[in-house]
């Protein structure tokens, strides 16, 4: 259904183009030429004529200048589309001329209306020269030579403007001087003058060259814009007093200096006169801002005023930072533009009592106090402002919003913003902080604001090129759990609005504790079987060692007890079997064979507390020596009990303490 409409629309468009575009044809007639003879000292110059070509013919068109004189002289010269020149040798002085312009192209020609004049009446007078001025009141003076015109009288026009403006203001019918009645104080004005000598068809001269003049000074009419740079704190000892240089049109004179008045909490007052004739010292002014360096510790109020030769401005109070005021929370956003920072905030639900205005300040992160710092005052009913300045690309700025009261200020909100976001650098100090069986803790170093090239949105970590973790920009560690046993790889990179930065990789390995258990259980079973075999063999021997004295049994006990903590402590993969030491351990009855003590004279004494005393015979001594020599013989107490009488007779005969007991059993006192 839409196809039939398309040809109609194209037809209408072609008709409109055909109607609006100029059609090929004869050119439009030019306007009547206006001619004059420029002033040249000592000789007469060519005649210069100008005209308006009319509508643009859109095709090549030629223009020619035609004239006739009363002497019957006629001629023609080629010109541009707007001007032509009649050479001096082709006309005579004080002769009457008729001049016209002809335009021609391939479709035809057209002529302008005719202009008639006498060559003696179209000569321009010499250009005036502004000689001097008087600053108060502001008046300029000039001279112009009209003697060759037969008269010394002239009428002039003056145009003027402040140097910082574009448009001119014109005044006519001025004679030889011009008085500017209400100039701005201490302002540079530009003047130009042109004059015409009297005559029936007098022409105006060319404009004079621009003449600049200062208006007179006056006392400053506005207070200074005063603020302080306190860094990230509100301590007065860390604050630097600052103010903006007053524009010339407000200072209304050459600034001679500043007066800083410091009132302290103890009642003392200090007045510091900062003279601009002696640069440096306590006050330094750069890039339209001045900073005052002495400490503000103990100061209760600060006032600053500027002065010139005609007076001083009204003192401007400094709003000292205060942290004890109760203020509502505001939503505060800073958006980056190409050459500016767009700051906006919400109005508080309840008006802040006694608040006069807002101040929005920005500070380049990482620079010393007062550097990369600026501020702007905002009306209390406004909720946005555009910060324009020489912002550096990929640079962090701390933007803050303050509420200003009579002589104090309070921070409402702040945010970090970048003039232009770029890709962040590589993350550094990426390492394994802690590792266990199936868990690992990774850590890294935060990228600083001065190096990030953009606001860090998050840190992205990828485990084994499969699992992705997005970690908050406020964190610098990540705990991974449930890892399988084996080799792992993790890489990390930071992300800004411009994208992800380069990656940093780390490798590590984990071992699962369940893997140890599959070796531990068979080891325990094998050890128990070995122990049973040894016991059986000992039972089958004439003398079997007591298992309680076996180092192997003690080692197996230790291994069995430590198996409960095998997950947390490594086990020996190949345990060593200690050498078995076989010792004699006879059954000993305290009542049947009490321990003997030797007296100082070499005799054997009975045990204290016993009713009877036994004297060792020579035969018993020989048996004791035989027992010492058979120290490594094996005695099985269980077998002795089964043998009955034999064991009993052995105990009765062997009533002495073996060397094993002498070395390892406690002594009864």
C-alpha cells in the first residue's frame, strides 16, 4: 500500500528543488557603484569603485566597469564581482564622470544604474591621528589635515569599546575630542576616529588605528572569594587559606596588596599586610589564585580584603570547616564530560537552617595542598553545577559539596571522579596468602587512585580459565574452597569504565586429605599383622621377649594415635622398623625378695620396715653374676606361670634385682 506514495513524494521533492534552486539565465543587475579616491600625500591616486553583485548566478559571470567623461573620454576595465579600479592615467582631475557596472555570462548580460560625480569631490581626507587622552574624566584628542580641501573644519565619528568586548559603540558629529561620560573604572578602552572635511559631497576618511586608554581607578566594589584547602581532614592546622584574584573590572584599580586579619580564640588579633610589590613570602599568587601559608591553629575567624590606590574592599570572612553540625544525607553524583565534570545533588528533605550557599570544590588526588585545587560558589536553591578547568586525562579528582553558614562550613558529600577513564594497569603483589588441603586464600595490592587511570569497578579473578569471580574494589583478597587435588591457575585483572586491564597469573597445587587415608588404613592393618606374627613367633620360642619392651610396638602405638590427626600433619610414606632390643624382665615380688641396701662398711642391710633381714650368701652372689651375664636371655612370665612349680622355684632362687631393673626401674627408698 505504501509503494504508490513514493513516486509522488519524489515528484514533490524534485519540484521543490527546481523552484528553490536558481535557474540558469542572465545574471542579476549589480548595484550602482560607489567610488572614491584614497588619500595619498603629494599625489592623486586611482579611483576605487565598489558594488553589490546581487544574486549568485551559479555559473561563470564576468564583471566590467564602464565610464564616460565630459571630455568625451570613455573606457572600460575588468573587475571582480564586487570592485574595480579606474587608473589615474585614464581620468582627469576635477572632471565629471558617469560610471556603471556590467555583468555578463553565456545566457545574457545586465547593467547597473549609473553613478555620476566630480573627481574633485570623491577624494578622501587624510586619516585622523589620536594623539593623547585624559584618564579622569576619560577623554581622547586627535588631529586631521583638511587644508588641501579648502577648509580646516571637519565633522568626525568615534567608535569605542572595552577591550574585552567585541561590538563597537558609535558617536557622530564630533569635532576635535570625545568625552566618555561613564566609563568602567580601571578598564582598557579602544577608540577609533574618522573625519570628513566640509563640502557638498564630503567623504569620510578611513578609520584611524586603534587607540587604547585606561580609565581612572576606584575603590573595589566587591568582596573577595575566600576558601580553604584542608585536604581530607577538617583540622585547622592542616588548612591553607586561599582566595581568588579579583578581576580588573571589580578591583577597579591596580591591586597593591591584601590585608589578612586573624582572630584567635584567646582574644588576640593579628593583622598581616601582604604587599604585591614584594612577591613571595607568606602569600603566593599563581593561576588567578592566592594562598596564605601560616597555620590556622587556634583561629576563631579570618577576614581578607584587597586594596588599591583608591581604597579597600569589604572584608571577606572565611567559612571555617566544622565537623559537629548535624546535616541530612544527600544523593551526590559526579559525571565526567569531555572537558568538564557535571556535579549534581538532591535537595535535603528539610531546609538546612541558617545556610547561605553551597560550595563545590575539586582537588586533584595525589598533589600537595593548594595544587590542582579550585572551588565555585552555588546558590542555595540550585542542585547542580558544571566544573570547567584544565582537567588532566585519566586523573582522579576528589569532588566535595559543602554547606556554608555565616562563618563556618560543613562537608555534605564527596566522590572520586576521573576526567577521562582509561584502562587500569596490571595488579601487583598477587600471591597465595594461605593454602590447605582443598582451600586457598589469595591476596593482592589495591591499585592506588593516582595509578588506576579510572575508577576501579571491581577485580576479576578466573580459576583454571573456567570459574569467574568478581570481587568488590574495596577488597584485596579472595578465599577459594572445595578445590580438587592437583595443579591450579588463577589470573586477576582490574576493571574500569574503559574496560579490563592486563592480567597477572599465579599457580599453586593442593592435596586432598582423603588421599592420605587410603594409604594410612592399609598401613595400620599391615602393621597389626606384623605384630601378630612377631608375638606368635615369640610364643613358640623358649624365651619370648616381652612385647611391652619392643620399640616397634611403641612406634605402632604412636602411629595409631597420630592417625586421628593425619589430615593436619603429614605421615611418613615409608615408616622405618626400629631394631628390637631383647632384655630380661623377671617377675619380682617385693615381699619375697626385698631390695637390699649396702651400708657404708660394705655389709648388706635389710629393707626398712621389714620384719626379717636376709644376708646374701656367696652362692647367691655367684647366681647374680650369672644373671648379669645372661642379660640378653629371654624370660616369658606367662610361660612361667603355666609351668607352675618350676617358675616358683626360680623365683625363690632368684631373689636379686637384675641389671635391667638397676638401669630402668625406680629405686625404692
